[in-house]
C-alpha cells in the first residue's frame, strides 16, 4: 500500500462509520464527505440555478394557462336564427352602445341618456324574439340599513332599473307576478370619471347578447329568466335593493350576480350560496375559474368593496353565485377601465359560460323553488376541472388526506427500517424543516423591512412579477442556507443523500398533516383548508412513487432530482395558480389601502405562499453538493437585492395612483341660525401609502391641520362619509354655487316627552346626513324604514348616518322630507336636540369646475387618477 493510500485509509478509519442499507437502488455511503462521494451521488450546486429557472418557467406556464381564451366568434359565422352560439363581435357592439363616451353616474344627465339607449336595445331584442320577452323601466324610492364598515341608512329617490323577462313555462300570475324565475344581474352605472367598460359594461353587454340568443329559441325553457340591468349599484347597492320591490322579483329562486373588480382574464366565481348554481357552472364551464378562498377573503373585509350579492342574500333570501372579473385590478374604478383594453376572447369566454349556464338552470326542475343557503368548498385545477363539496365533506376529505400523508411517512420508515435511529432521524428532520421554514420567513420579513425603510412601497403595482424577487426569493435563499448548514452527515442514521432527501420530504408531510388535522375541526376554515389539502395530497401521492422507485431501482442523484421535479409539477402548478389569483387581488388592492405599510400585507401573503410552494420540493436541495452552493444562492440573492433597492416607478400609464379630491365649502350655524364659521378648500383623503406625500408638494398655500378638528366635529368637519384625520386640507377659493342651494329646513313640535323635527332637505343628487343627538335627547324614531340604528359613537354619543341619492336625473328632483322623533324631558325641550351636518355632493360635474380649481387639477402629474367631487358641508344645531 503506497503512502497516499495509507493516508486515505488512516483518514477513513477516523470518519464516523454508517450502517449500509441493503436495498436495491439505495447505494450505501459509509463516509459522507464531499470529497469521498461519487459524482453520481450528488448534483453540482450550480444546477440550483437550473432548478429555480425550471420552476419559474412552470409558474409562467400557469400564467399562460390563466390567460388562455377561446377564439372570438364573428356574427358572419352564425346563422341569424342560431340560439346557441354566443358572438363576441355582437356583444361588443352592445358594449359600445351601452358605454357611450362618458361616466354613467346614477343621478346625472348622461346616466339618464344611456338608460334610454339601453331600454331601446332591450325593446329591439324583444321585438325580434321568437319567445315572449317583456321589458320594463322601473322607478322606485325606498330606504334600507346596510352593514358596511361604516354602517348607515341608505335612502334613494326615483331610482331607475331596466328589466327584461324571457318568459318560460312558469309564466306569469294573473296579477303580473312571475312564476319561478332565475335572476341574472349586472349594473350599467359607473363611478365618476370612469367609463366602466369592465365594471360593469362587459357583463351587461354579455347579458344583452345572451338574452338575444335565448329569445331565438323555438321552445320555452322551464322557468322564466329575469335580466336585471340595475342603475345604481355604485351608490352603493341601491339598484338591487330597489328591484326587490318589483312584481317580477317575487318568483325568483336563484341568482347569477355579475360584477367586476378588474378586467380581462376569466371571470371568477368567488361567492356561492346555492349548490344548484355551482353544479350547473361546473357542468358547462369549459375553462372553470372558481376558488372559495376568495369568498373567505371577501368576507374578511380585506377587499374594500362589495357586490349586489349581499342584497340578494340579506334582503331577498335569494341564493346563487357571484361572478366577477378580478385580474387587472389596477384599472378598477379608474380612467383606464375602457373598452380598447379588453383582450380578444375575454367577452367570448364570459358569454359562452353565461349562455350555457342560464339555459341549463332555467330548464332544471330543481330550480322551481328557493333553497336554503349552502356553505361549499370549491376550486378549479388550472381551469381544467372544478371540484366542489360541502363543508361536512370538506372535514372528511381534509382529515383523510392528513391521515394518508401520515401513512406515506410510515411507508418511508418501512423502507429505511423501523428502528430507533430512523425515528430519531425523522424527528430531527421535522425540527430541521421547521428551522428552515422559520429562517426563510425571517429572511423574507427582513427583506420586507429593508424595503419599507430604504425603498418606495407599492412598486409591484406596475410590475406584479416583482413579488417573486421581493418576497419569494428571499424566503427560498434563507430556507436553503439553513438546509445546507444543518444537513451534516453525522447523526443522520447512516442515510445517504437520496435517503436524506426522502427523510426531509417525509418530515415535511408530517408537519403539514400536523397543521391540517387541527384546522380540519374548525368549520369556519372549511373554504380555505383546501389550499393546504391539495398540495399535501399531491406530494403524498408523489412520495409513493419516489420511495418505491428508490427502493426498486438504482437511481443517480440527477435522475432522482429529475423525478422529484416531475412529480412535484401537479402540486406546484396548483399552488402557482392559487398564488397568481391571490396576487391579482392583493396587489392592486394594496393600491387602495389607506395604511402606512401595505407592503407588509402583500409581503406577508406572498411569504406564506412561498412557504406553501416550498413544501412540494422540500428536501430536494439535499441532492445538491454543498460545495460552492454559496455561489448560485449568492447570485440569486444579489439579483433579488438589486431589484429591492432599484428605484423602480410605482405607477405607470395603466397602474395609476387613485385620488378623490373634494373642492369644498364648509359652513357652520349656531342654534339661533347665525353663521359662526365658513371656510373653503381642497380636501384630499389618503387612498394609498403615497397619496399625501405625492399631493402635498404640488401646492403652495395655507394648509389646515385636519387632526385638530377631529376631536370637535363629526368626521373631522370634512365632507366625507367617515373620519379621515390623515386627509389634507388646502385653503382655496370656494366651489361654484350650487343650483339649487343646499339647505335643511326644520320645524319642531313637542308633545309629552317626545319632540319631532320635521325636516326638508334640498340638495344635489348625492347627499349625506350625520345626526348627533345632544346629551339631553335620544333619537327614538324616524320616518325611514325600520328603527334608527347608530352607525357608531362620537364624543360618547350615538352617531346616525343617512346616505341619500336621487338616482335618476331630473331638472326638479324635489326635496327630501323626513321626520326625527326624540325622547326628551319637558324641562329640556327648549334646548338643542341634535347636531345635523348636511354633506351635499356634486359628482361627475366637470362643467361646474371653477377656473381656480382647474388650475389645481392641471398641476397633478399624469399618473394621478383624480375623481373630483364638488361639495358643501353645512353644520346645523336644532
């Protein structure tokens, strides 16, 4: 034996020896040092870059699948009598007629003009129909209590809804009421200064084309279909409430509610309360898009918006499905919600689904009566198929998957041998996976903290892909660094790289099962647990293949890596799809969160998603050589860090900064009617983390410290619907005088221990009233429907809020009259009873802007998306 061999033998004798595993394909490794391993027993560390690139490519593939659309059908391809083929070209013609060239704000003149146009389109369809189609222009006035984040009474006058009924076999009762009917709803009004192509013009156009096609049928469907084009959803939700007063609402058994919080992509089913409707959607949707986690997010209040689905559910006991466009949320309620940005195939896809779904539902005998609200779990896999089950089944499914995962852990132990060292090694593996996860989360959290300190927040608004280098990469780098550091040959129970990989994967499944089992007994989490259940089921099934393959065959490290990559794809594609959809909601929503650190919300969600994705491949890094691993990790980390610190723009032509400016005058009167205060200015509430910082440097002038008013006046003495002490107030010349002048006339009458105020309010189409009773009086009743409910408290006293609108334009809308009844001791009836503030708003009236206000608007940069309101707040004491 020569000297070199003697030295090597001497070193080998001092290395810790390991028990060999006599299993086919599981090569024994008695000395686990980098220099003594064979090349086939490890993967070069630089291949980490290839693996990361492969997974990023898979994520991009998921994005392509999400964006895949059918080919648009042209009118020339369809026979005039065709009743089954939806045409995108035809629907887009309806869309352009419906939209016109401006916002359709309820109560404005242009809204009325487009209502007339829409009624004409419905009448034309009815005139050419083979089946009976009845149309109606509903005018309705009413009020109701709505539980928003700031609950209030909502009152509307002269509201317009357009309704068409495709008569089915259930027909009409002699008094004009409908028999059993299916409701499909869109809203044709828009927010100020947005043309509203997607919100909600697209779905209204889809409904018009669907009505046109179904009306060409020769045979009636079993049930009526009510097509509601409601005229005041943005008010908010007043149009749907008004329709419940219509005689055609009485026979409705289910609803398909259509709305938008974005543009393009496949509209998502995100609220379901009727299993029949979801079953029909599952059968007809060729590209299903439904995730019940969206329902949980929506109910949490994290998404600052709502839909008419709330009205159908809470006021009509009508259940069904809520469907909305959710991608491209950056255009939602901005000037960029315009028709030329709608991609080809988007309208075709939406129309194909709606036409087939309505036809199936309206011909289903099970739809003859209402059903109780159902709680369901539902999710699609890559728009290929839809899985649905109820909450009870969800518990069974989740527990079964968790237990199955534990069985795969037992299978792993049976392969390496049921002995103490194997069990101890697995427990150490569990601890190692936990440590890696914690360190990955800490690394990601440090990255988020770094960016909030040294870089601008919200930079992902214009580049959503930045969530990967901002949040996912730091997590993965931190995770891998710890994994490589704690993966030492000593104490591993004699396992080689391949077995250590299987051990780490088994430990991960054990952890996920331990998380899922307690969650499975919490009913409120049923609609979200599948986000863990599906990946766990996928990785459990994959483990059976990989463990068996390594038991039977001789597999090199590269072959095992390729096998694990392929086996992880089904689960990874699901997580990638969920992540894309969640970010399509969260990223643009962060642009309308009036909080200091929205990156903490987006970053936290993406770190959780990265951790979930990592569970699908947890352990494969152990196949790589640790030697030189710092280089690929350093390259990836440095690239991520460079992007974190890069001065990337937050906004662009598509992702604008949202602004709501109020050119206001604020007037206060004492109890004797004398004016005690008057000021005017520009009010700019915070809409995102940068609103105030970007707006304030634009203007020189006298700024008012708003926070000083918040302790003395309701809503900080600003013309806003809720307190905003983070608003800007710049003293300017007042807005142009309102015609007619806003006013509130009150007379008082008392009898016994009650005093009644008879109130007459004159104002524009949109007004808000805040009522703050004095300590001497208690509001006991009012002439609105239902007893008065406080919206909150201010200065220790109950505060009442009433939102009022005149929802159809009229040259003389008339006053709004109401009564307030107070309980008050006779000795105090000659004292003030209530402080009332009247917030009068003129929305979408650029023709009334003063020249000085136009100059202020002209100073705004291009990326500002400004919705301007002219307002007068008048404070009274009665």
